[in-house]
C-alpha cells in the first residue's frame, strides 16, 4: 500500500464516519473532504475544483430551477388537485403513485412531494380516509420514479459524470427507462398490497385545527391566575391520563434545576411535550397560555386567524437557524405554538431550537401569513390545504420549456447541461420565474455536496485505492461470477444509502464499481446502473431520503413503520436488480 492510498483511505474513513454520525451537515463534510484532499495533495487544484464545473453539478442546479418553474407556475398544483378529487381510496393511492412516479422522472422529487403532500392529506381527510395509508407510498413512488431517467435524481447525474470523468461511456437521458419502468410497476403493485396490510391506520383528523399528528413540544406561560402556582413540577399533572410530560421550567431566562421538584411561580414558562389535544386540555386546566415569541403580535386582529401546520422543507433557508435568529414571528406574522420533531430531545426554549428538515411548526396565523408561507419554497403548509392558483399561461410555458429541454437532450441535438441552462434562461426571459425565485429554488447544499464528493472519486482512482477495494471484492465473490459481484455492489450501495447521503454513498462506490469492471474485463455500465438504482431507492428508514423525512413528520409515523414497509421493498428491488440489470445492460464490453 502506497502512502497516497493510505491517506486516501483515511480521508474516506473520516468522511464516512462524519456522514453517518450526522454531527455536521453533509455539504460541510463534503467541503472538509475537499480541503483534506487538497491539503494532503491527493488531488491537484484543478481536480479539486472540477466538481464545481462538473456537468452533473451544473445540471442539478439547473433542474432545481426548471422544477421550480413547474411548482411556482401552479402546474403541479393542477395535477394534484385533479387526483385529489378521486373518492375511492385504492384508486386515489394508485393514481397518486403513478402520477408521482411520472412527475419525479423529470423534476426534483422533493418538489413533487412538497406540492402533492398537502393535497393528498386533504383528499384523504375529505373522504374519511387515514392519511397514513397514503404518505409512505407517496414518498416511495417519488423515489422509484426518479430512476426512470438520467435527470430524475441528482444521483443519476453524479454517477454519469463520474463515469465520464473516468473515461467510460455515460448514459443517455432515457437509457434507464425500460428498467426503471419495471421498478415502478413492481413497486406500485407491492405498495397497493402493503398499504392495506402493513401501513398503520393512524386515524382521520376530525377537524383542521385539532387533528395535529404526532407529539409536540410547546412552551406555556404561567399567568397570575394559574392554578399551577405553588405546585411542584411533579404535581402539575396528577393522575394525568393523557400523554403530557413536563420537560423544563424556565425562569428569568434561566433553566430551573430539577424541574419536577421545583415550585412553579407566576411568570415561569413550562416546556411540555405530548399529543396536542392533551396539551390543550392541560393548558386549560392549569390556566396557562401560549408564550408569545413576538410581543407586537399581541394586538393583532384575531378575526380570520387559523391554526396551521407548516413543515420545514429539504433545502430550506430556515434549516440550522432558530426562530429567534430568524425573527420568524415578525417575518411571517405568525405565532409558533408547538414544534413536532420525531427526535424530541428538546430542552431549550422553542425560539432557541435550531430548525431541521421535517420539523413541523404549529402556527396561529392569519390567512395572509399562510399565503406568504405557500410562496416560500422552504416551507410546506400542511394544515390549511387551499393552494394558490396561478395563470394558465405560466403553467403551459413551464411545462413546454421542460418538455423542450428533455426532447432536445434526448434527440442528441444538445447536451443535457446546455439544454437545461437554456431552459432556465427561457423561464426568466418569459417571466415564468423571477430571478429571486430561481436563485432561491436551488438547493445549494446539494450543489456543494456534489462539488465536494466528486474529487473524492478522483482521489480513489488516482491513488489506486479503488482498484485495491475492487481486488478485495473480486477475491471475496469474484469466483461466483459477475452477477454475484453486481449483487455485492448493489447491496453495499443500498446499505450505505440507509445511513448516509445518497450522493455521498454513490461517490464512494462508483470508483470501486468502475475498478471492479476493469479488473474483470467487463463493461462498467451494469455496475454503474446498480449504484444509481441502489442509491436512489432508499426505503427502510425515515432519515435515509428527504422525501421519507417529509412524510415521516406529516403523518406521525413511527420509525418501525418504515422498516416494516420499506425493508421488504428494498429486498424486492435487490432481487429485481440482480436479475434484470444484466439483461438490460450486458456484462460484455
């Protein structure tokens, strides 16, 4: 083992450890990897910066803008509203999955889920159906729809770019389609069965203002007339049959030690966790009121105010910031009354909690504030379901431009990146999008992640580390033939994707897949397809893919629900990949 190989393995191990631990955002880890590769001189400056100029990175950024054109113009809303009129549960689920898969083949799947999510919830509730029977299928359909085309996911574009950098043939825009459609069909059939027998029935919200899913953390103020005054924390909810727990007591900007033993005083703020209806019952019983983050909202006209649930979307500008630092109440003219997060390890005042993807904020807000939030790509309004309608002209232009981009690239008249850039320019010139909307639509975290991990693939190939890992894999399973090797590549990518970013897992495995193909004297395409499909279809955990995280919070699922429904689907896709990939992409070079 050469020194460069050893250093590359150390950087790789450190990157995987940081990606898995989630102590830092993936894009920050990617930039640290880039800095380490430069510092250790494992790549040249030009190679280190090649990720920023890579066709994959530029195309992904452009596709975010093209997706925003459809989203902001209302094209997706019209599709969502059409399927939301279906009254039969099985037909609603079937049409929803097929339409979501078709849309996700051409636009960013998180954008599709963000638009369809509130519409599907509203349709389910209107027909007295539990939303929990629909939202996991919505997320999964967005994922397996994305593998049908080269532009369906950023992972497909990343795999294509890394293959071309290594001197191998890339993929055409519809080269995945035949195989991808088979995955869509089998995945849809499985989910139609699973939604009946495996998906939980979490009930139907009875009212828009009281059907809040999951458990919230809320901050309540002890008034002068509160019956909580003088009681110990452990005595606040004697014989409580509900699901309410006292987490902390805040007094004069400080946390009271041992909250269960401390006596409550007027002016204290109580941090409670529990189901929202139980929290409201406890609030009324103890004569508490919601702590107001922004005092100037006290005098607002209460007419027309509603309760609404708003989710922090993937790529949101709110991620990592607190309500206080954002001045959220002033910005949106809304009061935050509760925060729903599955990992409820919250021990600080609500306005000091850094927001994360999938957080659901329970708001008291006027209708005008909800319209402002619907226009913000960083938020998904779940509670009040009415969608903003826009002009037919903008919708048709957005759809026409995307169709033209795909057609020109598919015909070979222009590269995908060139067609996508021209399409973005047309959206701006025709005023389908404003420049500010286009810039805000790009998830710069994904762009930085791609730019940072691409040089890691270069280092793995240059140093010989990828070849060494390939030789190790061949020694282990090479004797069983190329199909067994393909299975190992697929399973390895699938496992890594469950615990770290899908793009990061692809960046790690692609150089190994290419080196393995070269060592066996085989075409690299079947192995690259295995990486692309495995990294883009991650079902077994709610944190492995952004669309999973979105529906996880919205429906109030439990972690085990994803394991129960998603793990069998992962196994089905593994078997399908092993059988079908060699038939559509032969091993012979």
